[in-house]
C-alpha cells in the first residue's frame, strides 16, 4: 500500500461513482460491532429467512467485512438507482418487479464498482479493494445504514433521502482508513403505509419481515409455493414492489417502462408455455432468469389461477398434461382448481387417472376436493 490522502480518495470515489450513475456514496467503518450479527441472529432465530441457507456462521461472516477482504478497514457504500414505475398490466399479463427491467443488475452494478475500485487501486496500491453486490456474505443494508446512505424502512429496504428505496446497494470494501460518515438517525416515524400494502402480511411494522411470506421470496423459491400463500400472490411472476410503491419517499408515478414487455408485463399464457430456446433468448441473462425456466412457468401457472380467466384453461391443461417438470404440473393443477369451471374440472379428473407423480396427484386431489359433490 502506498501513502494516500484519505479525504482526496473519498472525494475521487464520490465523483467517479456519481459520474457512472450512482445516486449517493458514503463510508462506514468495517469493524464488526456485534450489533449487525445480533440483528441477523434474531431474524434467523425467528425463522424469517427459513427458505435461505443462513445460520449464525453466515451472520458472523456478513457482519465482518474482513471475510470479503482480509484487513478491511472501511466499506464504501453506494446506492445505484433503477427505473421505478407502476406498470399498467392487463389481467392476462403478469407483473415483474421493477429491478428486473434494469437488465442483469449484478453486472451493471459490478461494472460500476470495479471501475471505481480500480481508481482507488491506482491511487493507493494494488489489492486494497474488493467489491460486493448481493452475492457476497456482507449485510449490505446494515453497512449502508451505518454509513448514513439512508435509513432502513418498515419495509426493511434502505431508503436513500436522495433517491428513495428503488436503489441497488453495492460496496467497495477496502483496507484504506477512510473517514466514516455518520448514520442518518432517521426513521419512518408514524408512517405505516407499506404494512397493509403487502398482500401476504410479510411486514410486521417493527422494521422486520417474515421473508418466507414475501412475494419476492415466494416467486424465487425452488420448491412448491405453500398452497395457502398462492392466492395472495396475485399476478406477480417475479419479485414484488407493492411495499415500496406505497412508500411516500418513492413518489412513483404510472409510466412507461424502458424494460421489455417480457421483463415488465409478460403475457401469462406465453410464459406458461415458455420453452428452453425462448427462455435462453429472453430471460436467461436477466435478473428473473437465475432460477431457470420451470420456475417462471410455475409462477405463470399461479398467476393464471389468480387471474381467474377461463380462457386460460386450455393452456393450463396443456401444462398439466405435458410440462416435463412435476412442479409446474402441480401448480397448473392448483390453477385449474382455482378457476373451477366445468372444463377445468374435467381436465383435472382426466389427468388424475393417469398422473404418475405422487405430488402432482396430491395437488390434483386437493384441487378437486372443494368440488367433491359436483357431478362429472
Ligand atoms: C436474502 C435477500 C432477500 C430475501 C429476504 C429479504 C429481507 N428483507 O431480508 C428476499 C427474497 C425476500 C428479498 C427480497 C427483496 N430484495 Co433482497 N436481498 C437479500 C440479500 C441477499 C440478503 C439480505 C439479508 O441478509 N436479510 C436478512 C435481514 C435480517 O438482514 P437485512 O435485510 O440486511 O437487515 C439488516 C438491517 O435491517 C439491519 N438494520 C436495521 N436497521 C439498522 C440500523 C443501523 C444503523 C444498522 C447498522 C443496521 C440496521 O439489521 C439487519 C441485520 O443486519 C441482500 C443482499 C445482501 N447480501 O445483503 C438482498 C437485498 C437486501 N435485496 C434487495 C432488493 C432490491 C430486494 C427486493 C426489493 C427485490 C424485489 N422487488 O423483489 C425485495 C424487497 C423485499 C423486502 N421488503 O425486503 C436489495 C435491497 C436494496 C435496498 N434499497 O435496500 C439488496 C441489498 C441487494 C442489493 N445489493 O441491492 N431479498
């Protein structure tokens, strides 16, 4: 490490990041004070993140940036805004969270972080930085809050006073001692708008979330979506923005999205029929592609069930009979039962007689149960 002027580096970082599209840049000390570890531990102990492979060993890592870079002294926290709007989706179209429309944000944010980190390395010496966004074990919101980049809202997202909460967080962890910025000491006060805006009741109102109920989690888990939660998802097929859209600092208006139709308001029947070549072309490189095409087809089935659109019955029946993934067939069965029209029930009865997968058979039986007394 060369001698360096900490204040000058901080200034350089700020200018470079803002030039590359960041909304704000602030610095936190990298020290593990224990408070972050405790907050993570409490959340995991409540089961809030039960669908994630998180435990106390993860909490210890995420609270201590030296796991990202040995000898870490400072965390440069950066807020990168993304296009936020309220899409006008028709009933036969799915809803996709705003962040997907910004392309693969991991690449976008990482490129910005890498460019800025390279500037620091060239001023102060090679290897004094490491970058992180989303995928490394670091409690990004907690460090951003400590740096005063914003405050954590009751929806648990970091709210930047300059850009709202529709921001990605990225960090440059560095061995340099940069002067830390103070936390904002701000809160949501008496505002509770996000709480009733969440259709699944995931937000408790005390700045914590039961993430297992969050639509963002439900639409990206890899197993069956719990049956009781399915009707609450509405037509969201990837992520959800409802808590943030209700948040006054975001002040979002209805607008046209710059995102493609496939990544903002996809046609649900088309998504249900998504084949591997189309998935590769349209979704594989987007933020809604990382779980694969079958998960999107499963989510489309649930959304069609919630849209209660009888014209979707032939497509759902096709999915029930032909989708190679039992998970998708099972959710198509649920959707047909939810629509509950005579043709939907006939499809369920017919498939129930020949379906080989036990889990799908069970879904078919559960879908038909409310109609047990209906004549065939
Ligand atoms: C797992 C995960 C999820 C899970 C769980 C979310 C959750 N609330 O925990 C699910 C799939 C539900 C999810 C959803 C979303 N996610 Co997510 N997710 C993550 C991930 C990978 C880990 C989060 C985690 O550890 N959660 C456990 C909880 C307990 O920790 P935490 O949320 O960090 O909370 C800490 C702070 O609140 C802190 N704290 C609270 N107040 C204060 C005050 C001070 C001063 C301090 C020091 C600390 C502090 O205590 C907690 C423990 O450290 C992070 C990336 C990362 N590595 O951090 C992205 C991340 C949090 N997600 C992000 C995004 C964009 C989303 C969605 C908006 C996407 C969408 N539209 O569908 C939704 C938002 C849903 C919501 N209301 O939270 C962004 C958040 C940006 C922001 N403005 O806050 C992140 C940071 C990714 C990124 N790099 O941009 N996500």
